[in-house]
C-alpha cells in the first residue's frame, strides 16, 4: 500500500467536496436568512431540536473516529493539512522551475523570484478559498454581488476580507505550525486515544537491530518528528509518509519495513459507549427528519377585542402564520370543524412560496343565540394540520 498516493487521492476528494458542499446545501449555515442546510433539508432556526441532533451527531462522529482511528482525520481529511501541504508543494514546484530555468542567476535573485511567483499564486487562491468558506454562511449568489462590489462595510464583506487575509497568512507563514501550536484536536486525541487506537508505530524487536539509520522517515515527515522515539507524539498526524519511506529503503535490501499502522484488538467499554451515543443521536436525527412537516401553520386568536356582534352574528378575529420549509410552493386552505354554522372570511387558498412566510388575519362568525356558551371549543383544519381553537360569544344580547 502506498499511503502517500492514497492520501493525495483523499485530499483531492476532500478539496472537491469542500468546493461543492455549500452549493449543494449538504451542510451550510445561512446566517442572514437564519437557515441551516443539512443533507438536503432546509432547517429553520425554530427547528432547533433537529439542528441540535445534527450538530451532536457530527460531533460524536468526530469523537468516534478519534477513539478508533486516532489522528487519521488530521493526516487525511483536515483542511488545514490539505491546504498547508498544497502551499508547500506549490512553493517546491516553483523553486524547481526557477532553478532549472534561471540557474545562472544569483541565489538571492532566484529566491526573490520564487517568493514573488509564490505570492502571485497564493493571493488569488486565498480569495477563492475565502469565498468558498464564507459561502458556508452566506448564500453564494449574494456573496458574488458583495465580492464584485468590493463590499467591506457589511458583516459578510468584512468577514470575507478577514478570512482572505487569514488564509493568505496561513498559506504563506503559518502552515503546519498551526497543528502543533493552536489546533485543539491533537490535545483532544491525547485524551481519547489508548492502546486500542490506530497508531503509526516503529517496530524493531529482532535481536539484531534492523534499522539502517538512513533517517528518511524523519526527512519525509511533514511534522518533522522521529517516529522511532514514540508512537504517542502529539505532533504525529498518522499520515503514513514514514511507512512508505521505510518500506522503500528496506525494500531495496529485500527486507520488510519497520514502521506500520497498528490497529486496536477489541471493542472495549469506552468505544461501545461512544458508539451507542452516536447511534442514539443518529436515531434521534433520523426520527426528527422523518416526522418533520415541510409546511408549518400557526393560528392565534386576536384578543384585543374578545368578540363583536353585528347583523345577528358573533365575530372572532384570528391571525395566521404559514411557514413553507419545503422546496415546492405550498397551498393552504382552512376549514372549520365542531363549530356549527360557522363562516370563515377566507374564501381562496393561500399560496406560499418555498422558504417564505405568509402572514394574515381572518374572521370567523357564527349566528348569535340566547344562552350561548361563553367559550366554545372547535378545530381549524388544513390538509396537514389540526389546530385546536376557542371561540368566544356573549351569553346574552348586547
């Protein structure tokens, strides 16, 4: 197995997913519209229970991967690692090109040319990646207008400019230093990992020492560590580059490599508990999404005036709110049950476009009769909702 080639394939897939996800609404917060998009669902801020289950499911998915697979996320899926290695690869590529074509120039001049070319590439790349990142929080078409107008006044424009600057400094200066100084995931893994977690481990248990001290495993390590010292170094991201290096060198001597991935041997109590919690949140999320109604209808009585009597009828005033949380236009028509001879002032159905909220008011009237009950319970019906309601009437003529 060539782990370096596998990593680069995974990096490419992750990069393409990073570009596509905000446009496909797989996972995205739309802050201006107060929407959360998850797995094709458009969740409103009022649907906090579903959002909670989704976030907890994703969090425990990361925890479960840490317990079983250690730092594999860092080496294979982490955007910081992917973009840092990409920026270093671009710089190395440019340096080779400059040395090959301008080898007769002074070293200082060549280095200046390399840096200028590198910044000419990293600058536009930072703008593009910042645009994609902000698209996870602002609708992409809206963000395009902000970018073309050079918006640095609104929160979206200021955030885009700030993320562009951070991305530029990250690619040109910080890179993998972030992983060993700021990122909390490595410290979290130190608490979650144990002897049964996936590790990159150096093995040299033969009576005669097999390591030839070529130190290529150290030279190829992107984090600059010596895996032979310990498999539990916090800087190790389980990338497997040292495994490929050792296999390559000792393979020339017809010997097996001395560095391997070592896997846990059992499902212990800790892993079982984390797995059960993940399944619980996953089940809750699935049930919440399955029971979710795309059209939410709410009706409230307007009690500023309890009722009014006119033309031998008693009138009550109501207010409705219809939220279309689906992807198709919704048509809602009200009807009345358990209130004899009631008349509804809304004659035509109400059409609500996807993602919009319709609000309005209407009246319900019934013929007045002596000795009528002061409070009468009835039901307002739609195609999907049954809404209990009360109707107020005077007990004697006014």
